[in-house]
């Protein structure tokens, strides 16, 4: 297939590109490089442009024929979205609408969309399945849910086939160690823990130790970035036989507290990894764990990285030799 990967130079997008190439697909990356890295996609055609630039999109689709689009472009920091919601709605919603209209004009009828656990807000169940109510508590989650709604309407009106994949906590890196997570500023737990192991960063902080969890710190479901990429490949197959707009929650179905992650990172790295407790971070739910059953049943998706150590080990390989 010929696949357009929007946001392909970013963390999850670049792992997707590698997976697609590995399966013999033809790839074009479209990325504004706001958080992505040219070096992450040095071996594929890269079109630098922004989804908010209609002319850039027109040029992108002109003269190229795509069988499917994967859409990873988004602003994705919860705290920033609370402070500057306009930026999030414009980028994540209006940008996606531009992409969808360009796809419509170019008669591209398959889309895999990067959604998030943040569409659920505060969970009302131990394991979050696809029937769990969606009730986002920040503009980031709301912007993704709005797009999911647009996709449902587009499926009905135009016959667009879509799969929205709601990632829980994407983590790890390709075991080759040459692509990985590189954000500035870095807000995610595992990169911050590993930077601390390397003596980088300003000192690790654990945000809140008074949650109603086993050790008082937040519980998350960490899922390997290559497993996420595999789910996208499965989504392409899934759309072959099915019309409509579909959504899947992607996680390992296992929760780890922040302290358990630090402990696992100590085992993997052999470093002491010091930290301090800090106040709770705004907008953090206490526990977020996916059911993941629907993806297993309908996408035949089974995460290969099912231990937190194996996920951290691949992230550690990357962080020790960061190339960008
Ligand atoms: N944490 C720390 N110290 C850090 C970084 C994080 O204690 O330096 C804690 C957080 O407070 C949280 C946990 O580690 O309890 C995980 O935090 P991350 O920032 O790594 O991930 P989030 O769970 O906040 O984010 C994920 C996705 C978002 C999604 C969000 C939904 O990355 O896209 O879940 O709540 F919006």
C-alpha cells in the first residue's frame, strides 16, 4: 500500500514508518517538524508542511495516490492544553478537518487516527473498555474526542473508513536504539526517569503520593511504541472488510505506579535513580488502565512487550545514545 503518514517524524509516527517499510509499504511523511525530527525519517520522502496550510495540503495530494492515511499530528500536552485551549482546538481539530477534506477531494477513503485515553476523563471502572463513557477533563482529550465525532459523521456521510486508536501511555523505543522519544520540554515519566539515571535533567519529581493507590502514586498502563505500530497495521487490514468509524483502546491491561516504574528502571539500568515528591500535577487521574480486549478480539492484536522491564530496556538503549 501507499501510505501517507502525517506526523511521521514524531515519536510514535517514526516507529510507524519503520514498521510500514518493514512490511513493504510505500511511505510518504508529512510533518511540520514542530516536535518531530528529520533524522527520525531520513530514509523516506519527507514533505515539510502544516495541516493548517491548505496550499501545502493541496500540493501534498496533487499527483500522488494514497491508499490510506495515518494521522499522528497533534499537540498532546494536557497541562498546555488547559492553559492555551485555542491552540489545541485549532491544531488538533481544524488541522484534522483540513486533512479530511483533502482526503475527500483526493478520494482517499481510509484513515487510522491517533486518539488517546484522555477522551475518557476520570475512569469509572478498573479497566477502561470502549463502552466506558467518554468525558474528557481537559482540552487535549476534548479535541481528540471531537475528531472521533467528526469521523463518525464522515463515515455516514461520505463512506470514509476510520479506526481511532486510543493510546494509553506510549513508551519504549525501537530495540535498534536509533529512534526514540525526544521532546523538549520532556514531560513523560519514563524519559524523565531515564534522564535522571543518566544524571541529566533537573532532578526527578514524583507528582503526588496521596492518591488512593497501592503506594499513593498514579497508576498507568504503559504500552510499547512498536506494539502501537503493530495495531495500526492491523487497523489497515480491519478496514479492508469493514465500513464505518471504529475505536479501540490500546494498552497492556496492566497498571504500574510511578514508584514501580522507578523501581523497574533501577533494575534495568543498575543506577540508583533519586527523586523527590512534589505536589499533584493538574489534570492527572489516579488510575488509567485499558481493557484492551476489543483490540485483541477484533484486531488480533497482542502486545509483544508485556513487561514493564522490557519496555524500559528499549527506552534505555535509546536514551543512552540519543541521536536527536
Ligand atoms: N510523572 C511524574 N514525574 C514526571 C512525569 C510524570 O511523577 O516527571 C507522573 C505523572 O504525574 C503521571 C505518570 O507519571 O502520574 C505518567 O505521566 P506521563 O506524563 O508519562 O503520562 P500521562 O499519563 O500524563 O499521559 C498520558 C498520555 C497523554 C494522555 C494522558 C491522559 O501521554 O497523551 O495520558 O491522562 F493525555
